[in-house]
């Protein structure tokens, strides 16, 4: 890849010539508009215009995937049309953008979703030259740092989520965190909807939880990582991060889509705490196959803001993503964004996960570098949270050793009871 250009790939649907649409797209997102204008010289276009690198024709659809007022005004939707789908690769000059993450996002997406020439457009992937990637933030902790902070090596991290999602007081949250530490978890996180509620103000909650975390560390030597949800206005997030650090914490969490690129960059540059990136809202950007973002492109942009962990959902879970999509998302986070740059982040599996989904996760990803989070799978275990954690540890050990889950369950009552209980749901 040339060091002075980055490349984006798109899936489009259009009744027009896809090659023509590709040129419209390239011009719209660089130096052009719908007509040649004064000042748009050949020299300027040579220097600043995006280039169409390839157009790959795919299939033909029966009709448009999305409504389109531009075509309707021209009577195109009332006429017989062939709705072509194609994959485009377009390269952009690095000098058009520089190390400006919001503008990079606007360049590779921006108004493209509104183009009149398409009835579907999806940003599929983003490829960056190494020198350009290095101009952006790297993870402060990443996989290696997270392992160092938690002391977990040779296996996945096992985590859980504070439940109920909201409603517990600060003291009740701290008491639950203490029980979870004693149960043997490596990681605890707030739910995305619990940030700074009136019934459990963040300042009080951090102090209550960290008092138990420090006591557990002093007793056992193990520092449990807690991802406090500090999602808020930017200055408030910096204050919240300082509080977590002062209390001996090692991680904070933010809802990426709702905070925005600039806020996450500011937070990253302010603190060396592990930054747990929550993807809530991603479904609105991705669920239609011909609109929005594929995960590779979405996570690439957020990794340029310097996050350390990235949610990928979970296999056989409660949300709409297919298992194939979850698997590929995890692999995306474990791939460097550019050659020679170790900016991999820890994939966080969550939603409906329990001991019974461990084998499928291991078979699919074949990596220990992941965070396996189980809320109900730990907290709802019929024998209590400690048994829930033990069932996950037993399932992961069996999977890594190549032992069938049912065979391990014969000598592991926590796993056996988990299978009997959760296997019916």
C-alpha cells in the first residue's frame, strides 16, 4: 500500500453504471461536487482527488433496498430497472485528512449514505499505511497490558457484568463486587445504562467498589479489573477517570457511539487506564446489510482513538448477529490495523454467554486473547456466583485440553449443574 494513501471498500446498490457511481463517490468525498467548478484545476484534482482502484460487479437485486427521493423525483423508481450490486475500492490522499479522526470518518463515510445515485451503500473495510496509522493513538494497555494488570496468562479472562443493570445503591454495588471478587472473576464491568444514576452516584460507587477490590487484592494478591462506566460529557469523563485512578482502579468504560471520536481521543490522552470500548448502538449503524458500517471499518476507526478492549457480542447469544459475524469481528480486533504496528485490542465476548458457549468460542477463534463475560451465566448459576465462575473455568480448561464438555462435567459439579440449568433455556 502506498504510504501517502489510505483505502476504503464499499458495497453499493444502484440502477446506474457502478463504475460511474464509483467516480461520483470518489469526487464527492475529495475535491469534487456534482459539476466541475472554478478552481478545480487538473493539477488540483491530480493532487487531491480520491481514486477508484477497482469495481467488482456482484449480483443483481429484484428491487431497491432503500427508498430514494432523488430517483423518485426523476421517475426512475417507476421504470423497470436493473439494481446492480458492486464492491468498490477507493483510495484517498493522506494529505487530505492528516491525523484528524473525525474528518477521516467523515471522508470515508459522511454524506455517502445519502448519495442519490445509490439505493444501498455500506462501508466495508478500511486499510491504512503504517506511517499514517502511527499518527493516531495506540492502545495504552491493549492485550499485554491488560494481562499484566490482571495477572491472567495462558487463558482467556473471565468477566461478569453488574446485575441488576440499574437500581442497586453504591453500597449494594460494592457488596456485589466484593462477592464477585471472592468468586474468582478476573474482570467486572458496569452495564452500559448505569453511569452516574441518582441512586448510585459514580463517585460513591467507585469508592464502594474499589474498597472491596483493594481488600481482595490485599488478601489474595489478585487485582480484579473493574470497568467503571464513565460515559459522560468530556470534561466529566476526565474527572471520573482521575477518581478511578486515585482509588487504585485500572479500567474505565465508555459508550463509544454516544461519546464520539473526539471525546474518546481526549480521554485516551488523559489517562493510561485501560479503556473498555462498548459498542452499544452499533446495530443501528450496521444491521441492514446495505447500509452503514461493517464491523471491520467501524472498529478500525475506534481503534484509532486508542481503545484497549472492544465488544464483539457472543456466540449463540441473545442478539441478532450471526455467529459468523461475531467470529469475524473478534478476528478483526486481533489483527493489526497496519503492518508492523502492534495495536491489537482485546475482544470482549458478551450477551447470553455461559459455560455451554465456551467450546464454540474456542473452536472459532482459537485464541486465549479474549475477555469472556458472563452475566447471568455467573450470577444466575443455581449454586451461586462462585460456582458460575468455576463452571466457566472448567469449560475453558476442557476446551483448551481437547476434552469433551460432557466428559469434564462428570467430575466437575459446577459445570454439570450449569449444563443442567442453562441448557434448558
